[in-house]
C-alpha cells in the first residue's frame, strides 16, 4: 500500500509539472504618456508549434495569470536590442493578394490573362481553329510567403465562327501552390453538326477564399474605454485583444506582438505567451525580443 501511494504521489508531481509549464511572462512593461505609444516585441516558435497563446494583463497580479508557471520553470531573459530597427508604417504591413495567371497556346498563337485574384474570375479566348490547345496556370505575382494552395476551376468551350459549340464543353478543377505551374491539354475538332472549331473560350475562376490582410485600421483600432490593446501578427493575419485570451494558429516562425495605448496616460502592463502544439503541450519558445520600447 505504501509503494502504491508513493507511485501515485510521484505521478501527480510529474503530471503537475508538465501541465503547469505553459505560459511565459514578459515581466513588467510600461507605455509612455504619448497617445498611440506602441511597444513592439517578437517571439519565435519552433518544434512542431501549432499556435501561440497570448493574454494581456494590464496592471495585473499573479492571481490573474492564464496558467500558473511552475516554480521550477526558468523564465528566459528579455533580450533588448540597443538600436531597434526602424518600424515600417502600419499601412506597409498589407500583403500582396494571391493571383493566378493563365496562358492559352496553340502553334505560334497565344493569349494570356493575368492577376486573377482570389474569389474573382476572368475570361480568355484564342482563335486557333481545330487542334490541341495548351493551357498553363501559374502563380506569378503572388507573395512568395503565402503557402496555402489556391483552388480554381476552368470552364471551356470549343466554338465555331458564329459561337456555336463544336466538340462540347467541360470544366477542369484543381489547386496550385505558390511558385508552381500546371499545364492541361484541350482538344478542339470539327463537329458533324456545327463544323470546324474557330476558337477556344475559357472562364477561369480563382476559388481561393480571401484572407484578411493587415490594414492600418485593424492594427491601431482601440476600444473607447481607454484600455490598452494588443495585436498578435503572423504573416498576413492579425488578432486584437484588450485582455481576452488570443490563440493565433500560425505554426512555427516569428510572431510579432504590439501593445498600444489610446490615451495620454502612462500605463503598466505585462503579458503571458506560450508556443503550443496541437495537443496543447508547450513547444520551443525563444527569448522575448524587444524591438521598440515607448
């Protein structure tokens, strides 16, 4: 019985230490009396990270913590950059949309339509007569950091000189990752009822959902209450909070943290953050970097 009790106690101790080590603390921070003052930090997640948890604690005490930090946890030292890089205007954080470009070719003839943006469509036609047309789709012009595939559909018709269908119509669908190219072959021929093909007509639809870009409005928007507001930025996505728990699902990489003051009063704050995998277990989190301290 004594051995069982010892094993149970040991298991509880191990479980407690694993479950409690989730949040790291920024330590006490301060914003000046300037309206719009912004502190800017960076955290890097690695080791199969799925998301970053974040909570802003304004004038907070330890009891309001998101998750208790184990006494045996070593909080990484804050790294202060002596000469912080110049921050770009918030409007510069907008990202280039995702695009599809389509080129239709037969023999020495070709026709191209460019920059078919997400959730839009464009028409393309080529007067090349009967034969095999090459249809090429690429992503030139898309921001290379956007890795989510673009989905599309292409409706096509082989038409005679008066716009009547010759060999029929159909649709091809697929997806394309940034930097990749896909090629299809479409054969148009003579129809017994409507005659020779004169041209091939396409309607290309970029079915990719529009991802909200970071705009100046979404980053600096603050509630009328005068509370501090914080933003978590990863790639082209941003989340705002005045104290609610934020979960930014961005995988491994750099997460930017911005804390703003909407009023001309000095404010003290701290925040907790944690890189977690899909099971909610802490992954590797870098030391907090201070990019700008106002």
